[in-house]
C-alpha cells in the first residue's frame, strides 16, 4: 500500500481529534502509525502546525517505539526537527533514546547508531550531558560503525555549542584524536572529517598530519569505501611534506586514484597531486607522464552527467590559468555538442579560448565560426567575442581571425554586426593600421546597430579614426540626432568622439557646427552632472586657446600590451588549494566567497618549491590583460573619477592629460584594482555586459 | 560538506528533506526557484512553465548559502551548505543518491517519493552522516534497509500478508552486515548458490560523428566488461585478455605513449584510454602478471571500463542524404543506408532518427525495408529496420507537407541536427579486445563452474551523421 494518499496537508487539530478517537479502539497501533505518518508528511511539506502534537508523538514513541522500528524512526525524525520548539517533550524522550542505545549496542548496530545520532542532533544541555558518557563508551566499542558514528557525534556537539559546554571539549577532542589511529580506516576517515569540520571554523585549533600517518593513510586507502577515500584524500592536504622524496612517494601512491570510477575521488586525487607538486623539484622530470594521466582523468570526467562535467571544466580552467604544463588536453574534447546545456557550452567556450594557440587555430576558428552561425543569439555573441579576443591574444594568427570576422560581417545579421563592432575596437587598437578594412565594412552596416554597447564602440571608432573614414562626420551627426535618448555611456563617448573629430579636422565647418550644437545641448539641457561637467570642461578647453589641445583631447593611444603581470602568486596558490571546492566554481579566493573562512595558504617547509609551470603553449599574461581591457567597456572609470572632477578643474595640463586618458577609456588606476574582482573577470569575460 | 538535502518538485516546492547540520534557514529553500531564474544564463526569462532549460549552472551562491543541485526527471535534488565544501563530492553524492533510490523504487519521481517517504528518510539517514557521504553502495544498503518499498508498478497487487498489525515493515536481522566494516566491503561471506555460474559481457558502445561525405570526423568506443556472477563462497577469479589489448591497457595506466611503442614493435596499436576497474580488482597484479584477478561482488557488476580511440575505424553505416525543398511548401527527404561490414555479420534494431522541421503535415513514405514513423514531439522521422545484413542497402523517401507559415530559420535549424543511429550487433567488438580465459577458483568449496562470454557492439548516444 503506498503512502501517497497520506501525502496531503492536514490540519494539526484534525490529526489530534483523530488520534483521540482511535485511542480507545482495539488495534490502535495501526491507526497511530498511520496518524504518525500524516504528521511526518506535514513536517516534510513544511507545515509547522504539527508542533503542537509533540507530547503525543513522544507518547507513541514510548508505546510502540521498541516494537516497530518504522515508528521509532519517524518519532526520532520528528524530535530532531522540532526539539527547539518543544524542549520539555524532547527531554522526556531522552530516557527512551539512551535506553535504545544501550540495549542495542550489542545486538543491533544500526539501531544503536541511529539512537546515538539522534541524541547528538538534539542540542539541549540535558542531551549533551547524557551523550558524553555514551560517547566514551561508543569510542571503545568493538564495532567500527559505532565508533564511526561517535566520531561524527563529536563534531555535531562542537557545531552546536562550543561555548556552552567547554568543560567536556578537551576530553571529546582527545577521544577524536585517539580515533585517528584506529585500526579501521573508515573510523579514521570519520575522525578526520570531524576534526576538519571543527578546525574549519575556529582559529584556536589546527589539524595537521605527520609523515607516518600520511603514508599509512594513503597506503591503506585502497581497502576503505569510496567516500572515506575522499575524506582521506582531503585530509592529506593537512600534511606538509618536509622533503621531496615523501611528496613524490605520495604522488606515486595517489596516481592510480585518478582513474577511479567515482568522479569525486578522481578530482580530489588531482587536487592532492597538484598540492604535493608544490613540494617537488621539477615535478615533470620526476613524473614525465603526469600530464597524460591528468588529462586522461579529465577526459573521463567529461563523459559524466552535465553537472559533473561543469565542475570538472571549472577546475580545468583553474589549472589552465596556473599550471598548464600539467595538462595535455585535446581541444576537441571541449567542442560543443548541439544539445549541450547552456552553462556547459559557456564553460566549454572559455576553455576553447584558453586552449587555443597557433597550432590549433584553424581548427578552433572553424569551430567558433560554426557556433557563430547558430540559432542561439547568446552563443553567437560569445563566440564572436572569443574570435575577437583570440585575434588580440595570439598575434601571428590575428589575420585569420579577422578574416573570419569579416566573413561573418558580410552576412549583415544585426546582432552579429553589433558584437563585431564591440570587438573591433580592441583589434584596431592592438594592430593599428592593419585591419582598417573592418572599419569600412562596419561603417557600411552602421544602420543595423541598435544596442548601446555596440553603438558606443562604433562611435569611439568614428571619433578616433575620423580623418580616415570618409563618412565619419555625417555618421556622427546622425548619431547626435538622438543624443538625448542615448544611455549615459553612449552620450559621453559621442561627446568625446565629436571633440576628437573636431581637433583632427579643425577647418571642417560641418563639424564645427556639430561641436557647438552638442556642447550647447550638454551644458544647457542635460541634467546628468557627469555629462554636463564634461561638456563644460571641453568648452573651457576650447576657449582657453591652448596650443596643444590635440594632445589633451586625442592623445596617442598606448598600444595594448601583452606583458601585464599575471595573477599574484599567492592567489593562484590559494585557488590551487581550493580545487574541487565551491571556491573553484566561482574562481575566487575563499575569503571573498566565505567571509568567515580561513584563507588557505601553502605551509612553509624546506621542500616547498614555487616553480613555474605556466610555460606551456599558453601565454597567460596576455589573458590577464584581456581581462582588464574587457572591464573597460563598462566605463566604471568615469564614475569613479567624477567625484574629484571639480577639484581638478584648476588643472595643470599634465593633470588634464591624466583625465582625458581616462575618458578615452584606457586602462586606468581604477581598473587595476580589478584584482579585487578576483578571477571573476574571467567568468564575466565572455559573458555579455547587460 | 552538505548541510541539508532537499527533494523539490518541478516547480521548486519542497517534497522532503533531511537536515544534517541545522544551519540553513527554511527561507533559503523557498528562494530556490527564484534564484534559478535569476541566475539563468538564458535570455528568454519569460520561459513559460519549466524552470529548467539548462541555463542555470548547477552551483550558485546567494546570501552566503551555496546551492548545489541536479535535475532528475521532474525533480530537483538540492544540497545546501554554508562552507567551502568539497562540491565535487556533494554533487557525486547526489548522483549516487538518485541511483540508490532508483534501485529501491524503480523510478524516482514525485509520486514515488510520496509513496516511500519513510524509507527515503531512513536511507538519507544511513547514506550521510553530519553531511558527509557514507555508504552509497546499493547492495550493501539493501542488506539492512529492507523495508519493502512500494514501487509504482505494484500498485494493483495487494501486498503480502502481514505478520503483525501495524507492521508493513519486515526487518530482517538488524545487524550491520559485516560488509560495512569488512576489508572486502563488496562481498559478504557465506553466499550460496545452487548453480555456480558467471556471465561475462564485453559491451562496446560507439560514439561516432560522420560528415555528409561519409568521412569519419571523430569516434570513440566506450567499452565495459560486465560480470554477472552467481558463485558461492569467496571465489577467486582471473580474467585474461589478449596481449595486444592488455599491453596498451597497462601503458595507459602508467601513462606511457602506446602508439610509439607499438610502432616500434611493428604492430597495429590499440589506443586504450581511461582504463578503470571495479574496486574489487587487485590493481597491483595487473602490471605484474598481466592478469586481472579479483573476488567479485555477488550478482552484477561493472568489472572494467575503458575507452578506445580508433582513428582508422570505418563508419559502420554509409548514409546518403538528399533533401529537396519545393518552394517552402513541401519537402522531400531521401535517405539511403548501406551496412558497411562483412556479410556474415548483421545489425539488429537499427533505428535512424531523421530530423524534420517542426509541425510538418501528413508525411508520406516510400521505402523498401523496415517501417517509418513520425515523432511530432521530437520533430523527427524514425526509420526502424529490424535486421540489416552486412553489405545490404536500403532506401526511403519521405514527403512532408510544411505548415503554411514556415519560418526560414526553423528550416535552417533542423538541418543542423545530425541524423542519429541506434543499433546493436552481436558476436564481435570493434576495439580488438578478446577474452582469452576466465578462471574461477574457490579455495574452500572447490566447485565446478562455467563462465559464458558474449561480445556486443552497439551505438552510444551520439552515433551521428551530419547531413550538411
């Protein structure tokens, strides 16, 4: 008989009357059990009215709990859910549980464990007092399951009230420590987990493992069950190798686990290997086939359900950023299937971008071009952006990339053009004068551009290269007709662009009129202080009659450089240690995601080697550079500077120079703090700015 | 690790949950459906009914709480935590949780959760302690959590007689099976069978992408060796594979470069990758003795999985595809299939899924083998051929009327989807693996037993042929 028909919300008062009605009948047990089920259903649905039935539940527990295990389990569940709201009733049930544990500890291990867990879950003082002696007994039990459960119970006590009952904690901790050398590795794993959890949230305690123990754990790992292996692998991170040999030995022992059937074991093994590689000189000389093994493990994870694939790929990105030398991946593995989920496609695209190099560029471009012709607009935009970024990232193949873009441009699909307009700005700056034909193609299709980001970009191009674009003045004029309706960002860019055009062609009458019009509109009609101030600034500048105005308004652009420093070392290290954890998904240091978490650092030891594993085919610094330039399009620079704008009005020409550089959307000090955005830039880099 | 595990229905309402750490407020789960939409990467947020269109990453963070979820049928299975948990372990645990529950009640969906809530609570209790995954091996769990689960299928049958009023639960011995704590955790001692038999299936599923000119673009063979054993006691089994395969297996485990070595030896190489063994296999012995020796779990298990890259593999079916568009009102699709293998072999249950535009009307077919069916909700025509012998060739032509309002992009879109083939072939595998022997020895009982070996080649999910 299924219980589905019971699965409806019932009023607690109705249950109560029902209960009373059946009490006197024979076979009341059957009815009581059904009623109990109804209570649990309401608990599951989240209907907290059933709290008022606490005393009845406890009564049923005493009546039937010993005979019917299902009833007992349901009562336990009720109590651990609602003990806070009915402390009195909960305490009255304690007697039952303690007895339940005692009479089962020799016969039925499962029941004893359940009783122990229930007692530990209810964090009332009476319960904790009762639990401590039970735990002492449990830790000495001959059955490993009971010892294991006891280890978790200690963590539960610590979780609840470190403060309330400090007296017993040294004793409890001591018991846990003793459990670390238990003969049964499952118990050891449980103790490690508990200690890990206890130490995670406090600064007072620190978990560390010594050499013998680490070796023993690793060697014994094969015989314990899968999740214990995960725990042990995690615990190995608390061991700090003091010489190269031990680190190498451990890696050797852990390598086979990369092939494990449980993907969680595989990834955790990878994490431990990366960690120990910090303690070996030239890890690739010691383990020449390490990249192959790791890559095999990854390609294997790519066959798992999409959620696992996603996590695996996020960690691949992490590795690619920091230690690409440890990987030897086939880029084709990350090509999108047409039916991949969106977040998978997204992440794959990021990896393709990171893996692309001169050698595989043809392959990558064919693939990206295919994505760029798909139906899904998001995907199209992202792949176009990726192509453009590749053009900037890998100089020797820029021509190929740009010709693909030109190909796409010839199709005249609005969103394709918009995206290319955005990316063209970077390409033009990176390779001045090389790809001017892109400008002509864009200008021909300018009427199709509607989106604000794209407009801003094309306006910037028109301003910067106004003298070489024949229609530039007409187009700028066209844009200025809708000036008032545009977004602030577009307005600012348009203003600057017109000024630039004017300083380049000072004798163009049409432009002259345009400048006057637009300055008038900005100064008189616009309410936005940023915009008005900028208009005023230009106006004063023009009327000042300074000789070198062109240097201020349109300074020579610094070319985009590729040699900006990569992520700071300490951050990369920290992220390495976070592999497989939540922080790795967000690609941010732990501190930023979890405020109260301890940051993870590599512990110092004579064996610690900080070697450079980044010199693979991938040029990292460049990637970083792209990150900060991508922030550019957000013009966050301006708002961060506008506060001090007025004070700078009394300018020296040097100062003005600083400012205009900001206005021209070049990397500014404000952007250099993108470090504080952490690696999230990478996540956003391919995503659209909306 | 995980603080709480939730089962939610398709609209994100909680069905059932188990709290392990009590540090997540209930308001967090109420926000889940909203957050799903908020974090969605898709643009069409107005997305009608289903929350999930695969646009939200399986992990996201809100207000200090991390949500880790997966979808199964119409359910969301969600874990939440405040810590920087080992997210991989949590997600893998959720997958095993689904697997175990499916094992207990055939199909895991809203209805079956309601039917079996009390056993689910019990399992949740047993499978996770303090948020740390414990036992997720179904066989071991079934040994001691034996409440008869109510499967959807048995709805009509009255359940068996009850021993005691009020007890639908028949608990066997409630002693933790020795397996939970034993060194050989996958097998309990004292198993007895009348007949001692072992069946070994070598199954290879092929993923292949072929372009419209019948050239191979990529191929991958996923092999598994399945063992079904009904053997008494603690039997020691030794499996021997052909040397060529075994060598490249060992190479791949060690990470050596197979191909160059094989070339030096003058043999055609097999590129074996990702070789993985069931936990019962003694990994040390493989390298040393080139044998796979193990004590199997009782019943079914996947002994070994591997992956083979074989760039020289020929497409098993040659497809000829032609489409004619009669001024956007009528389409004619012609598909010719030729079995590209030896005549003595035949493929069974060949299914060719031919994508067509949406909402087509009154399809007409001409064909010389099998049968054809239009699947409106998949926008495809399915051509089923029960059996095709090597070298044979069959043709079908489908005439489809297009709806009066046809979107050009829709016409374009369906051409991007490749043809998908499904089939099954017995008696050979394509990777070159051969089983040389399977020895069974039980030191104490010394019985006679007979191993059976079968080879099966079949299509995997993506045996695709591009048509454009």
